């Protein structure tokens, strides 16, 4: 509707112009077409025709003709028609009207500047001030008498052109800009050199870049890093507030490290251009980053290492071609150290709790009670468990038919935990509520339990993790459950 109305307005303007041309008296001036309008003091031009009212005196006609000839020779009407079509197509955009107004002003400046080279500028200004203005409402014509432009045109006529020597002042900007660019480039290079001056095997001092507190890929342990500049993928890693971290990206197929990143607290880093393949993450937590050479390979490490872990998730960066195009995988993950080593129970005791850090700060799958756990790394499913504030929870996932426990998870009060990569099958949950987590060995099997047990139950629902193939692809089941000691129906 907007385009239609705008087009009708344009056609109406053309019709009004046609009416004016039909009643005008045809004449010529310097091989230019003149249309003399009877009983009118209007003056404007369009395309190759100048429209001039016969009520204007001889002096006015002379100055106006000189002005409008410039519009015709410079083909200013092409600019105006172009903006008229833009107004039809983009009628809703105010910038089109602003730009057309600006180009109209520029046209008048150009014509005025040309005229005052042949006639007296003072007389020309007086003629602009004293004329009786009647403006035809056709936006695409070059109007001589336009009240909204007269003030701007007179002010522009009063200005003098910059002297040639003044123009050379702008040349001074060139060395200034070049100096700024050189200074900026040198500053960036200096910062990069600081980032890359890392502690080697013979230097135990803290590296200079630590003062910058920016996560990065250290130069020494990344000497043999591999990149694929054709792949615009990324791995976004967010480190928590509890510790610095070193993350090694390891290829599952070759077991080789392809990238090392050093994280400061509360920082996010994007690892980019990762080659196709499947990878796992080796993570170390600690303080005082350092580097050493082992078997001619530079490695990053912490002098005060607190904990290490192998992230259970497999990151598949293989590019997939689908009907909709090419799918280039990228991932966002968070890492953080859950507990410091001093906070863990003594492994030599009967009740040792060797908790492996995971991607959730409120739970874990204890190493001892998960010695016989099973995973299917090809299936990216999960069982999300959220606990209430009344008790800690131990969840055992067991096979419905054989009652074999495939996973044991320990979740604190009011926390959330994801059990991932669960093999296909049907399972039920053995749920224990209590406090004071511990472990013990019975008949050679490590069992997780609470010293202060409050309740134990078998979840009433069956969790079916069988992958289903559909017309739209694969349906990989995942579940969310909420557990709390006081709930009548703890599994939702």
C-alpha cells in the first residue's frame, strides 16, 4: 500500500508538470528549451527544459536562465528522479527524504557558484531577497525560488573559497595519521611480545604477561599447534572464579594435543579454526603458571597444581553437509574447580571420596563408586538432576532388566548435575537421601553411602534412553528430574 500510494503521488506530479508544459509558450535560449508560463512568476527546470514565468522582469529572467542552465547541463534531474524512485520503494525510510533534501541544496550551491562567475554577486543576492516567491510543489524539479533554500544559498554565496595555501594544511593530517597508526601498531606488537614471553624450563619466575591478566594460547606449548583457517568454528570456554586453569585439547584418534590455553579466573577465551575431528579436554587447576620441556616438547603447568580432570564430553568438530547447507560445529562450555585438594577426604581411609570435577559445581560422579561405569560417547544425551534444600542425594542409574548399576552420582543440596553419554536402554533410579557422603568397599565393590541416611527409594518411572530414528533425523532422549526428601513424588 505504501509503495502504491507513493507511486500515485509521483504520477500526479508528472501529470501536473505535463499540464504546465501544455499551456506554456515554447522558446529557446543557448540551444536550451524554454517553456514560458503565462501569468506566472515561477522558475524551475526539469530534464532539458527550463520553465520561466512571464511575470518576471528582464533582469530576473537573465539571472534565472543562467542559474537554470547549470542545472540542465549538469543533468541534476537524473539525481532527483533517482531519489523519487527511492521514495517509492523505500517510502517508510526517513533517510531517503533527508538525502533528497541534501542533494537539492547541493544542486543549488553548484548553480549559484557558476552564476556569480559571470554576474555581480551583490545584485544576484539582492534579486534573491527581493523576488516574489511562488514555489511549485513538485519535489523533483530544480526550483529557483525555494523559500526554504534561499537563506542557505545566500550564506553559501557569502563564503569565500579556501585559499590554495590553506588547502595544504590538510596535508599535515597525513603524517599525523601515519604516526598514530605506527604508534598503535607498535603498541600492539609490544603487547603481543609480552604475551609471548613465557617462562621456560630454566626460568622459574612468574611470566610478565600475568600482569595483563588475559587468557591466551601460550607460544611455547603451542609450537606444534594445528589450525584450519578454512573453518570458521570455535570453542568458547568460560573459566570460573575458583582457580586459574590450563586446558589441553586432545585428539581422540591420535591422542595428540592440538592446542593449549591458559585461563585466568572469570575469563572467557575463544579457540578458533579447529581442524575437523573429535576431541577431549584435559584440564589442570592451580596457580603460578610455568613451562617446561619434556621429551623435547614444551608443556604448560602450574607450580601449585590443585586438581586435574579429563572432561567427559566429546567435542565433535566434523563438518556436516545437510540439505540446508554446511553445518560447522562450535561449542560453548564452562569449567571451574569444585574443590581444592585439601578439602578432599583422605583416599587411604575407608570412607575416601575421590570426586572428579565436572561441568557442574554442585555434583560429581565419584571415581571409586564409578569404577565399572559405562558410557556411550557417541550419544550426546543427559539425565539432569536437580536437588532440593532438605538433603544431599546419591543417585544410582541401573539397567531395568539386569539391575546392573551403570552410573553413580552424588549431588549436594539445592544443586544441579548432568549425567551424560548414557548408553541406549531402559533404566530406573535408586535414590538415597542423607548427609555426610562416604564410600566403603563391600565384596570388592566400592559403594557410595551417607553416614546420616534419611531415606532410600526406587524411582517409579522408567527412563528410556533408546535413540529413535525419525523422518526429521534422530531423536536422542534426555530427561530432567527433581529430587527432594520431603516430596511425596520425588521424580517429576
